[in-house]
């Protein structure tokens, strides 16, 4: 059974940093492109970062994605968070037409 489990969400002050984790199981992790999405209330889910199987990473400004294949995990480092960073954050693992989702972790940005 494939599982993606996010963790690390919580409350952070504006300007602060937070690192989210996504632990994968039940799949050949090295074969999957890993992505992070976020969804704020009333808005569509949007892609914020992606990392290829070879480690090529892309992300929105101030966010960094990386992966640890030995731990079958992907991470999202978010720096200088603003109020618009408050959202549910979801990781996905994709290969070909197969796509798995985690259950999400909530990030709150407020003073």
C-alpha cells in the first residue's frame, strides 16, 4: 500500500521559516518525481515545488525542495513566510500517469 505522509506543519510568524517533510512508503521512491502543492481556503491547489528523480529542483521564490532517497522522503523548506503562505500543503509522488497524494499538513502564518 502506497502512503505519503506529510508532517512539519504548524504555526509560524510572518518572516519565519518552516520545513515540511513527506515520508513515502510502498513505492520505489527513486522512480517518482516529488512535488509539493498548497491550497488556501477558497483557492485552487497550486504547485509550489518539484524535484525530479535525478534531483533537479524547481520552486517558487523563497521555497526549496530536496529529497533524501535513502530515507524515501521529500522536504520543503519555506523561508520568509508571508500571510499568503498559509495553506494546506500536500506532497505528491508521480511517475508516468500514476500520481499519489498525501493527506496534507496545515501551515498557519500569523503574528
